[in-house]
C-alpha cells in the first residue's frame, strides 16, 4: 500500500510538471491557422480540430520541407494534380506531392480532397464535434499508413485543446452508428473502444461522479480505472475508460515517440495501458517523466 501511495504521488507530481510543456511552434501554428480551419469547417463540415491536428502532424507545425518549400500542409500526393509539384521521399523514394502558392490553398485543397473522394464520404455522416470518430475514420479510410495515426490526432487535439474550435451544426449531421459498438448502453452518448476497452470522451459539464452515475459504476472504481486521485477533475476532450486498462497496447501499436507536452499518463490514456505497466516496460523510474523524442514501448 505504501508503495502504491508513493507511486501515485510521484505520478501526480510529474503530470502537473510536464502537462504545461507545450511546444511554442505548435502554439504559433495554431494561432496562425485556426481561423482558416474554422472557415473550412463552416464550408465543408470537417471538424476544425481535425484539420488543425492533421496540419500540425503532417507539416511538423509548418516546419517540414513540404510546408516550407511547397506550402503543402497535409502531405497530399499528386494523384491527378495538374499544378506545380514537389518531390520528397515518403513511403517510396522521390514521391510526387502537390505544391501551392499559399498555405491557405493547401487548406482548401485538403477539404476538397476529402469531400470529393468516395472513400471519405462516410466521414461526413459524423458529427462535426466528434473528433474521435473522425480521427479513426480517417485512419480506416487510408489517409495515412501509420497504425497510430488516429491516436496521434486525438493526442494533439486534447493536448492543445483544438476541440474548442469545433462548431456544432445542428440538424446537418448525424453520428455514424459504427462508432457506437455498445448498443445496449443506457447512455445515449457515443461509446468507443481503445485497446478493446470501452471509453467515452468527456464533454464540458462531465465529472467523474456524473459519468459514474450515467454508466452505473462507482465513482471510486471509475477513478481507479483511469488512474486518477480523488481531486482530479475532468476536462472536455479527456478520454475516460469504463473498465480496467490493459498491461500492453493493441498489437498494431508497438511504440510511441514522445511529443512536446506529452506525459506518460497521457500516453497510457491514449493507448489504454496501465500506467505502472508503461513505466515497467520502459524501465523508467517512478520519479522520472518521459522526455521529448523518447521512444516508448507499448507492448
């Protein structure tokens, strides 16, 4: 018991210390492009949070070669493109990517790219505020080959509060039921799965107590599932597990590279892994946090 108390006390300290370490380049990128992302959502119905997260991830916050030399912020390849082109090694050597005169053209083309391709059509049945479903939907539709693509988008959205830019467009969108696997749940909210464990995404007025009542779980048990103390408060966008997390990630998720602002606790929530298992797998002392660029084994 003393060991567990010391462990969670150490974790609480490091969560507090490291959670504020946000990348200033990412923050500057968000400040620069969030109005464009909101405009794209108003026009096409793509969540602004998803647009910004993809822009951050694909362009390295605007610092990647495709962005600096080609104003391509979304890694869109040439395909049937007849405009200017830029070449870069990717999945294959010297691949062709679209080149734009201005960054805002890349944002517009990204929206049109999703709107005009049938494989993404099911995404537009989703709510424009359901960024979790959009993230997994983009991955399932083949936007990227990275098996952790959805989790990375969700991590960026939650770390930088990108969901604050999402707009509710009542009456125009419905939620795709494929993302509600628990059809017998009494709650009407969307229930997802991470590492084969049921999760929900907290909304603005949610508390651990209200979710515990909604899903008929004791608050003490719900907090234990999510490895938080009695004083921890929920924020909109937080992932909440409805049962115990596992000791390792799903087979497709083998490693995670730590990004600015991430904590081991945050990583454990993204992949549905018990925090103590994450520490042990990576031989990290309980009094130490992760550092930027560190490769974290997930299984």
